[in-house]
C-alpha cells in the first residue's frame, strides 16, 4: 500500500499566488489609507490611523510570508486557526482604517 503524498498538481502554486495577490491588495489599501490621512493634514487621528494601518499590514505580511514559505515544503503544515484569524483580523482592520481616514 502506498502512502498518499502531496497533491502534485497546481493547487499549491494557486494557493501561493492567492496569498501574494492578497498581500499586494493589503499593501495598496495601507498605502492609500496613509496617503489619504496625510493629504487631509497631519493630525493626531491621522497619525494614529497610519500607525494602525502599518501595524495591521505588517501583521498580515508576517502571516502571509510564513504561509507562502511553508507551502514550498513537501508536506506543508495546515494553516493554524490562530494564524487564519490573525490574517482575517488584519484584513478587516485595514479596511476599517481605510474607511476611517475618509471621514
């Protein structure tokens, strides 16, 4: 009986590309939020929004980097619930901070 190994198809590559695409989207949102906050005048709230956006972006970047790196191994470890929650929370936080800079 042979052991079931990793899917030799393109699924790991598609997953890696999805993580990179999402990271690029988060980068654009963080940059636009920062630009909007700074264009409207440097205020305490603007500086806090930029700092929180940067923190959320760095959190998502860390989770995405670990995941993309681990997908390159022969037997990748599944994404832990904690890391999945961190990625989701960072994405939602970026959206909230971007929306908050518009008001």
